[in-house]
C-alpha cells in the first residue's frame, strides 16, 4: 500500500518511470497479501501516462528546435 502512495506522488511530481516501478511493486505486494491493488494500478498507469507525455514533449521540442533556425542565411559549411 505504501508503494502505491509513493508511486502516485513520485509519478506526478518527480520522476514518472519511478512511478511505474513503485506501482508495480505495490501491485506485487498486494497480490502476495491478497489485498486491493487499486493504488498500485493508479501509480503504474500514471507513471506510464506521464512518461509518455515526457517522451512526446521531448520529441516536439526536438522538432520545434529543428525548424526554428533561419534556413535562408545558411552557407553550407
């Protein structure tokens, strides 16, 4: 259960891939104890969602940077 809470907080505010890890750990612990896996699933999927958003943001930033230069004064060397 504590892994699920840590996973949600870390996924949203800090480092999304760690949210995936803590979510997975929470689900594993809940399965072993026969408890509810909801917090682990929320942390896991939030981690995946925020990781995907970060990857898309990096790709968009790279594309925007590639097209932001002035191509008319390019001398070729």
